[in-house]
């Protein structure tokens, strides 16, 4: 027996086939970039189910491809990457006796399946729609429940092939229980250094053609994982400090340069307003079961012949026509306006943009349509803070990472949202150009102050 086989036999999760990367039953699935994902028969059974295959028709970054042409990768690819990360986390954490005492082999298998299915409830353009916080819109994690029901092929695969209770998988995706094992596994799936971020930062960066999300040492960070002081979440050893700092910075730059790039936000705001206007004539329950191309066709058909077509055709028509940035507000630029607009709901922002269109039409003495100017503000929920402990072996002590890292302290708290997520006004390009010629920024700001 060679050293690698001996190490595997001693590992507490060695009986989990996906971790035992030896033997005739183990295959490999290649995903970008040159990543070999363990592909066992029971993983194949999940992946081949129609519920999982629908993720092929849902892009990871939705409207970012209107700005970054390569950003057409799907939730399907991302799910496989997150699953691969789950295996790597389990391999590392299996060396921590406290983790093994808390997370049984059954619990570990539930985590593997939850990683593979963490986006199973996503519908097309899920995040832009969820960020609107409209009434009667289910969170996508809750929407996942119907895809794991006993009448579905996927639900039957979990019970008959994996010998797992689908409710235990759902419990990791949507918290119901509160045991240390459940909290620990949820922190692996959704926390400061979770398997989701560890995949999407690198994958999104690669497909967008930018370097920002790849400039942190994933291997070093994974190899430093341990259980936190309370035993219900992840921590890192001191050897992972620099890698964690670089991950924080990578996330910050990806939000600044990709997720909240002004042109990406223009496309997102156009989509959100079109969806808001068309929603009364749509059936969300049917809409959310569609593929992305089907949903786009439905929106374009519903908008045809109406003012909303200005938005849907600008996004999805044969000629790309994104709205242009008219004004921008942040904690560094016109902070009072930023604060006032940031706290408004989607419906209030629509009303404010309509009032702004009417007021500017009066000032310019010309018609301005109610959809010609749009307001984009951050969603009212905030990003997860980067709260993680670092363990000093020499002191045998856990401390919050931000206490020993000025980078994390300044960049990873709730101020992160205020720094990268700006409030912006977008307008049709011809109108934007005219407004900039005829109104000074201070005059535009005064009009907004009057409305607020």
C-alpha cells in the first residue's frame, strides 16, 4: 500500500466514494479551467436528473454578459465547482478531531449533496428579481423544496441511491434545525470563507476575462481550515491569514469591477424595471420554472407594443442599447442623496424615478417618458460580513481576523456595501447627453433633493 492509499484508509470519511479517488467506480468530469471533478455513479444520477439539468439553462451572472461577453457560464458548471470544493473542505477538515466528532459520515454526505444542489432552486435572473424584494416572491432556497419532493426523479435519487432524507439536505440549504453539525455545515456552504465564494470568485473572474477574482491562494486557504472556538463554524490557522486577506480584496474588486460595474448595473436596472412593469400580467409560478431563453421570450412578448419594449429590446433585441450613467452617488459623493435613496424600496424607487421624469420634463419643456430615467440603488439586505476567527498555535488562542488584520478590518465589515454598491441614475443615451448639456450636476441634485 502506497502512502497516499494509507492516508486515505486512515481518513475518517474514507468510506465516502467521492473522497476515495481510487478504484474503478471513480470517474472524472472536466470543467473550466482544467478542473477534474470526481464523478461517481451516484453523482451522475443527480446530475442527469431533469431537475439538475435545468441549471444548464440558467446563466451564473445573468446580465453581465451584456458587458463581459464571456460571462455566459451556467449554474450547472458552478454547482459542480462548489461540489468539488465541498470534497476538498471535507478532506482538510477530516483532520480536525473536533470536526469529525461533530459531523458524522451521514452529515458529510448530506453536505456533499447540498453543495451540488445549493442553486437547485434558482430561476433565471434570480438575484436581480430577489433584490427587488417584491411581495409574494419566494427565496430561491425555499423554491428548491419542490425539486426535491418524493415525486421528482431527483428526490428519488436522494432516497434510493444516496440513502439520504431530502429534508436533511434542505435543512442545510434553508435552516430549520440548530444543532452544532447543522450550523457548521451551513457555514461551509454559506459563510465568510464558504465553498460557494471559493468557486464563483475564480470562475466568474475567468469567464469575464479579468484577473481580480483569481488573485488569492485558494489551496493555502483551504489547507488552513479548522473549526472555530465555539465548534459551530469555520476558522483558519495563522498560516491562512494572508490568503484570507487576499480573498477579501478579491471579493471587493470583483464587486467593484464586475458585479457592480456601472454598465452591468445599467442592464440589471433595465431588467428590474421591465420585470416590475410586466409582473401584473405574468404568472411568477410559471415564469420561475422556465429556462432563461423561455423567460426572455415571455418578457419580450409581453412588452411588445408597449413602452416597456424600450427596455426589453435594449437588453435582448438585435441591437444592444443600454441606458447610460447620468449621475452617481456614494458615501464619498453626495452622501445625503445616497443615504436617502439607498433606504428606499423598489416600489419607492420606481415612484421617485417617475416623479423625476415629470419634473425634468417641465424644466426642459419637452416630453420625457416615465421609463426614460431609472434609479438603481443597492438592495436593502447587506452582504455577509467577513467574520472569521484565526487560531494562533503559539498562543493557543482564537481571535477575530479583523483584530489582527487591518485589511480585513477596513474592507470586510458592513461598510463593504457602502463602498462598492453605489446609487446611480441611468437614462437613454440621447436624453442623458441632453440633460448633461442643459443641467449642471448641482441642478440635477437639487431636483432630487426636492423630490425626497
